[in-house]
C-alpha cells in the first residue's frame, strides 16, 4: 500500500469515529459507482450527511479543507443523488454536505476539524 493511501485510510477511520462520537450513524464508507466515490454517508437525525474526508500530513500546501474544490462539490451532489437511487428506503428530510479535515500528529491524536454544511 502506498503511503498516500495509508494516510487517506487513516483519515477516513478517524473521521468515521468522530462522526459517530458526534451522534451520527455512519451508513457506509467509501461508496463507489462508475462516476466516483463518496467517503462517508451518515445520518444525523433525519438528515443525510454526505461527508468528504481530506487528510494531509502537513498544511504546507494548504489545509485539508482547502483541497475541496468547486468541481468536487458538484460531483458530490451528483453522487449523493446516485446513492439515493440505490437506496429507495432512505428518504431524508434534508441532505447536508460536510468536510472532515484530518491532519495526523507526529505523536498523539490527529487534529480533526468537522465543518458542517459547508458544501
């Protein structure tokens, strides 16, 4: 496994744990279709949360959240609609787009920032 992939998987584990600790139900991680991938889909009450996880080992090239581009936002919206088509049993009252930015620490816990409804 490449170091970049390992860092990304670590960030997704940390993000899923943080969402669960915040009282959300993580429905699925790494949902893929032919158009792309959603890192995490979760339920926060009657709201479907589409979560993009960005992990960076440092902020020298910007914060992890700054890596979420307008094109990525557009694609996430399209992917959320695709996922909902596969799950007619899920009828959320609303859809929210969150970003969880993870920066691993050399020692101890990673720095985690959960940005709700930012996309």
